[in-house]
C-alpha cells in the first residue's frame, strides 16, 4: 500500500477510536477513583480523571498493528510502548520508584537496539547500545516532564508525528508512515478532551511515557532513513527538539537556583509561555508551531545531506541557548502565585 494511504488510514482510525474511548476511560477513572487531585505543587482546579493514556494507546495500537508493522518490523517499538503504558498507569496509581521506571525504560531502549531499531552512529556496537538506551530514557522522561499543562504533551507529540510522517513519505516507508499517522491521530483526537476548559481527563504517566517512547523510536527511525551517517543523531534531536529544550531549560534553571531536579515546579517552558499568553490553548498553538518549524528545518536539511544537517543543528543549538538565556533573564524566578487554569505544576 502507498505510504500516503497507510498514513491517512492510520490517522483517521486513530482519531475515531480516541474520540470514542476517551469518554469511556474518564468514566472508568471516576468510578474507580483514579483521579489526579490538586495537592501540593499541582494547581489544577479540581480532581480530574486519569486513564487518558489508556484511550490514546488503544487508539494508537489498533491502526499501528493493522498497518504499522508492530507485528514484525517495529515489534520492539510496540512491546516497549505497551510495557511503559502499563508501568506509567501503575505509577499514576501508586507512585513507583524513579529508578524502577528508568530501569524499564532502559530495557525498552535495549530492546529497540536488539531489534535493529537503535542508533548506528558509532563503529562500536556497545557505544550504539548505550546511546540508544540514553536516548530512550532522555526522550521518554522529557515527554513526561512536559505533561504539566493541558494539551502540552499531546500537542508536541502531534507535531513530532507530523515530522516523522514527512520523513516516512520521503523514504516511501509505509509502516513508519502508519505509526506516525496513528500517533498523530490518537494525540490530536485526545486534545478535544484534554484542552477543554476545564480539562475532562489527563494523560498521566500512562500516556506521556509510552508516547515519549514511540516518539523516541520513530524519530530515530526517521533520522536513520535520511542516510546522513553520524549526523542522524542531531537530525533526530531536531525532530523532538522542543522536549529537549524544555528539559534543558528546567535543568539549568534548577541548578542555578539550587533546587533539586526531581521536584515539581513552575519553571517549565510551558509555564513561562502561559505567563505570556494566559491560556493553555495559546500555549499549545505556540508549541505546535515551534515543533513543526523544527521538523521542517530537519526535513529540508536532510534533503541536502550531512553538512546541511550539521549546520542546521548547530544553528538550532545556538538559538536554543539564546532562548534559554532570555527565558532565564525574563522569568528567572518562577511565579508562586495560583496557577492559571490548565496548569498542573
């Protein structure tokens, strides 16, 4: 089947499934008391159902199994996503150790490498394995950290999926196109409920972790398809650049203020944009625009070869440093007042 056809079919089915399954997931969460309560640093207005991640994963897995090769080529991607879906959902319920979470993420990353879906930028297999594991852990947790404002993770995931789909269409890869379409459709349909005012359901770790894993694996495959050698790594980083920027910003900000890294806070990119715009919907639009621009630059650079990718990545890195510097100067001390609607940190 033509890649464009699989992309379209996977996207349409994922949208339909998530629109049907999300209200059901919210009802189950309400009946079982599976709710996110506004306690501590969480400042959303009311207890809100979890299990949004279950609706998104169902909507992703069905079309991905039908057209995305999860039963063969991308089996490790599907198995890893399911494992992190289950782990994240359990974490939403009982708060698991971060070391256990990282251990499972590392195993999922090793699974990708063993299935020949990992990075291949070094001559030594061990280095490629380590790089793949670090990449997966980093991107999964970056997506998880961005899930602090209604619509943030879902919006960025849609934009990343569009970028991956672009690479898949250029490379005539029908299976990767279907995976990208399924991810985009599942996350886009979910935004109808997550970006409502107030949000009707949250992704939770059961959504943000598998979404991050799918994005990490699919972005890796997309970058590898460009055949630019070691430049595939910075190419992949641009495809998921916004979550990398957010995690880097938070890390630098908290180190400067001597704040522990593994704590909640209102110092994310999303919170700073919310201060500027005043609404989660406006923040979502800005996030989508920025990530789509990054994916566009990556796709255009890949068409011109390795040197174009390296120059584009260097320019993107410099812009990212400048953005972090400006945000730290302008919003160096996070506001501790009550958060606007939609903020969960």
